C-alpha cells in the first residue's frame, strides 16, 4: 500500500561520514552552477521570467539570473544539492575521476 502524503517522513541516507577531496569540492561548484542553469531553463521554458519578487500568478521569480548573481543563500541550496549528490555517488561505491 502506498504511503499517504500525511505520513511521509523523508529518510535520506546518512552521508555525514563521507569526506570529499578538494577536487570533488571544486566539481561540486560546477555542478551547483549547472543545477541552477537546468532549473532556470525549465522555469523559462514554462513561461517564467525575472521579477524582483516571486509571483506565481504572473510567473515571475527573482532567481532567474545567472548563478554568479544569485544571493549566497540560493547558491548554498544548489551547492548542498551538488555536494550531497557527489557524496551519495561515493557512498554507493562509485569512483569519480577526471579524464585526462
């Protein structure tokens, strides 16, 4: 039986013990930027445009700007997504290596 929305309790994997080398932390910033680019393109494809305040009715969003122009808090959201994805990949036993 499917769990109802009212009883759903998120249970992400505990990745607190996964340590990343500096090279993967640098990679996470590139992934974070791309996460933002993918999100922005998806929104724009749905008709959203930049607006100084979020307005769901008129499809305006203040984060539809280049990654570099995002407030630090928004960048942190994307960085956390990227870091946790890399940590999960390592936790699952995969190796990430830069090509030559």
